[in-house]
C-alpha cells in the first residue's frame, strides 16, 4: 500500500555525504526524509578529513566520537618515484610548523559511516526510509519521488547525494562531462614493523600515486595504490606474502617489514563534472556533484563543503529552500571551489601519467 508524505526536504542517498546532509539540514528543526539503505560496514577504505571538515563534524555533534577512532595526520610527505630524468625533490609538510597538532584525521569509513548513521537515527525530525528512490518527478513548486517501499514523497527541496551515477542529477536535467581514466585504485590495510609517526606518504609514480595513510596505534596504515587497471588486478590476485613483498619494495622498506591484512578492494577511476550543481528544485552534493581521482585527500572534504554551503543558504531561506533563486545561489557559491579543486586534482594526476 502506498503512502503519501509531504516534507520540506528530501535527501536521496545514505553514504557519508547524504547522512551529513540529512543531519545538517534538520538542525533547525525542519523535517527531513532520508532515502537510502544502511551504509556499508564492510568498507575497508579510510577518509582523511582536514580541519574545516572536522569543524563541520563538530557542529553536527560528532567530533569527539570521530576523534576516538581516528589517527592524526601530523606530517604529510610527497615523494617523486617516477624514475624520470628530472624529478622533484621529496617535500615534507609538518603541522607543527604552523602551530597545529595535525592537518587532519584519517578515519576508517566504516566508523565514520556508523557514527553518522547513529546520529541520524537519534534525530527525531529525520524519517529514514531504508530504500532507494525509484522515480523522480520535478515540478515547478515541489519534487515528487516514488520510493521503492511504495512511499510517495513531495518535497520543496530534494538533495541528490546518490553517487556518481546520480538518478537525481538526471531528473534535474543536468548534463555531465564524464571521463574514464586509465587507472584503478587498489585499497587495503597493512601492518608494518616501524612506527609511522603519524605521517602520510604519497609516492608519485608514472601510473598514479601510491599513498600510505596512518591508522591508530602507530603500526598499521591504510593504502590507496593507483595504477594501471591490469596491474591493480594482478596485485589484488597475489597471495598475502607476495603482495606484502611488492608493497615493501614499492615503499623502499621505509616502514620496515610489511604484512598485508585481509580485505582488498579494486575501484576503477574516473572523473566527472556536471554543467550545473542545482536545477529544478534538486541540489547536488558529494559525488553527484564531482568525481576525481583519490589524490591530495579532496573528495569527502569537498563534499562536506557542499553540505555546509547548502545548509547555510537554505537556513536563510527556510520558507522555500528549493526556490530557483536559492538554488542559483548555491550553484554560484559552489562553482568556483568545485572547479578549482577538480581541475587541480586532475592536473596533478595527468602530470603523473603523461609521458
């Protein structure tokens, strides 16, 4: 049996961007309906959140909870291992040099998703339907969506936090420029014999960065190894001992003996940028609004800025948060930041894989 619901705001997507959006937009007491399945607790990846994003999590009431499961990023190092005739010297950035304890925190995705989901469930003015949006129908004064559980929702504003293949973006009539990259990312965690010193090291190679990021405790790290797709699959197929040796060689044993932990994942890489960031009462956040390679820890940090900007703008226009003038303002405010960050990351990546 179908059920009709009218709410001021609908959020489609229950990844970290969608969960954060629902929390932020419900902070002034407005009712928000969140549509999406429970987030995965099997995600082996981690996310490096920098200070502005951490400050935003503090505003959402999650700062202490996140800090308890995270590792500080006190030192960040970039090493040119391209093997080319002209190479850049190694560069090291220390938070202490700017009077800070750390640049950011490295947080396991499963823990971050769990903290956000728990906070959403506690928020009384958020109704979470753990299913996907099946159909989008934008109208002049509202957006109507049909959920997979039969619920029909009408909202003044809909937020598409539904990923890089966003159906919400398609419903808004927003075109996107998409490019498949000749790279895949192999992701896993590993233990090592030497203390990491809360240092993240990004080795730049001819096929992309191989980035080690510290995990709590000092003797474990996460790894994102960007390389050719065939090479990523070849590495993922190795047994633990062989992969451990390959990683130790790649990192020149700077962390001592390496032991790969179970749970490898391979992700094909791409870049994507929409022509607009809002239209037809639908605003884009997260990977619905920007996709680029996992370099320089930009992805979720940029998404958190999407959410904060949308929250600030809609709180100032509570009477109709999805009005065309409101979404035009959101588009104008996000465009310079998203274009600058996306272009910079894509340029760095292109400089690595170009001959």
